[in-house]
């Protein structure tokens, strides 16, 4: 009688394929090249628009990369399409530099668990709505209705198509490639989650939202990365994180965007004052609820170490 095979841990997927250190160095360079260099082709589109338009009201913000005076939809499409090149870079790196399945960035299973992804999406969407409702009841003056059906509907279609691509690209990079790679250095789940949170925070330090608080907003982004990394290790897959991240950004883009957001959209409400304390506290309340609802009764399985061989 054969012994029952142990399930493969999420971190053990990194042992598939070719794992030499120079492949990670080259792979990361390749990923960043696709994202920041090839992807810049799309970001340049609004800038070219400015040059052609010749309108004195249009200008390029060097710090954010956004173009003022150009339709927000053009900016939104351009910035989000650059994340498509990030996914392409990840695919090329994982398949041809490391020689392992692209799906291994998400799960050790043979196919994506859409139910788990949907659970993460649905629960986080409910939680962020409730958090927004509480904030509205506490500070109704910071919420302004800006709904314009003529502009909102086409924007909503683009947001529904592109935002999941943007959030999935970030999850594949941070909770997939980088989190798994860090498993080579140790298996302390909290340390790995903290490092992943720091890595996630760094590229967000240039976001204009930090004007609300140069201390609490970085902690907010660190918390997002840390928590999504933790639930990925705890659930042995990135499906919950992918779903929750998509729900978070879709809600912000369509329902309650912030005046000084890095991604300006046509939302239903506009939040004129970002309460950094409330954002950080409410996030951890949501995170705790999310964890206990979807993972509270589940035994830890994502940080175990088992033998993985190439087939």
C-alpha cells in the first residue's frame, strides 16, 4: 500500500525548473525591463497626446507620470496597459528562464480554483464597502457624489476590464515570483510576509496619496503586502490575495475614489480627505475578519516543505 503523497507547499514550487541564483537575477531584470521599459510605451501615449494637442492646459507631472488636461480615461488606459507587459515579462521569465509552469506562480494545483478566487473577491468587496459605510457615517462631509452616467459607464467598462489585470500582475510579481523566491532563504512565515510587505510598499512610495501622511500611508501599503503574503502562505495559493486585491481596487475606482489618487477615475463618490488613521485601522479590522472567515478553521499547509522533483 503506497503512502499518501504529501501536498506540495506553495514555497516549494520555487524548486521546480531551473533555480540557480543567476536565473533569478536575470529573471528580475527581464521582468522589470518588460514592465518599466516596454510598458513605458503605453505611458508615453498621454505625453504624445499633449504634444499633439498643443493645449496650454495640458502638462506632464514628472513625479506621478500623470498628464493633466488630458481625458482621465486616456491616462487610466495607458497606465494599466503597462501592467500587461509585466504579466508578459513574468510569463517569459517563469517559462523560459526557470522552465516551470506559469500557473505555479499562483498554486501548486493543476488548475486555478475560481471558487477560492471568488470567495476572496466577494468577502473583501463586502468588507471594504462596510468600512466605507462606517467612514461615511462618521465623516459624511468627506464624501461627495460626483456620479455622471455619461462619463461613468464607459469608464466603468474599462475599469472592469483593466483593473483585474493590473491587480493580478502585482500579485503574480509580489505574492508569486518574489514571495516564492524568498523561500530559498527561510520558511519563517511572518518574516517572509514582512519582507514581502516591504517590497510591495517600495514602489507605492511615489503615490500622491502619501501627501495625506508620510508615515501611516507607507504602513498601510506595507500592511497590504504583508497580509496578502500571509494569507497566500496560509492558504497554499495566491487565489485569495488575487481576488481580494481586485475587489479592493475595483471598489476604489468605481465607487469611492480619492481626490489625489494615483489612478483618477469616474467614480460614484469622491473622497476629498484621506483619513490615514482610519484607513490603516479599518484595513486591519477587515484583514482579521477576512482571515477568520476564510482561513480560521484551516490547518496551516502553505509553509510545509516537501520534496519536489521536475517531471
